[in-house]
C-alpha cells in the first residue's frame, strides 16, 4: 500500500476507497490525494 506524499515510482495506483486511478509518470512524482474522494491510500 502507498499513501499520499510517498514517491512509490512510475505506475498506476488505484485508490483503496473509490477505485479512481492515478498515473505517475516519473520516479520523482509524489502521490496526490485522490482526485475523486480525497482519500490517501492506494494500491499498485
């Protein structure tokens, strides 16, 4: 599990609460709060 503010690396992350996906294009990108529900926990 990854949370908002972490830098987990390139990839697609899915919000554990609503299923919204977030794409990180670079290893230095940080996970934002979910754009749909504003929760902070994701699964790769």
